[in-house]
C-alpha cells in the first residue's frame, strides 16, 4: 500500500522510509549512518510527547521501517528533515553550434 500524505504545502510524505535514511536526513552532520540513527532514537526517547505518539503508531526501539503516519508525527514535532538533492548540472560557457547553419 502506498500512502501520500501532505504535511504542508512544500513537504510530502510518500510511503515507508528506512529509519537510517530518515535519521541521516534529520542529522546530516553526524559522521555515520549508525551515529545519526542512534542520535535520532535518543532524541525520540528524550521527548515524552513524541515517544508516546510514535508508540501509539506502533513505533518501538527496534523499528526499522518508518510508516507515513510515524513520519508525519516526527514532522509535526521537528519540522521537515534536511534534504540534499544530488544534482549535477553541466554548464556550457557558449554554444559550440552557433557558427553552424
């Protein structure tokens, strides 16, 4: 089942997300995926309201796949994650075909 729930006008939650991927999105400054995951789990535990709401959505300390409902709960507490798009654009200084007719 694919779910697409819009959290606000600029951020869309579309399907399940692996916990470590979401952790890296929220904590991109961490040195590794595992340290980002550990930090995210610790931050979740530190917030009683967030922990309770996620538990109601069937989150546990060992949850690997984060449902759209869980993502929305996290989004409501922390806002959208930091998203980096890896886009490579090759710019051409001048068009090489301008002299051809």
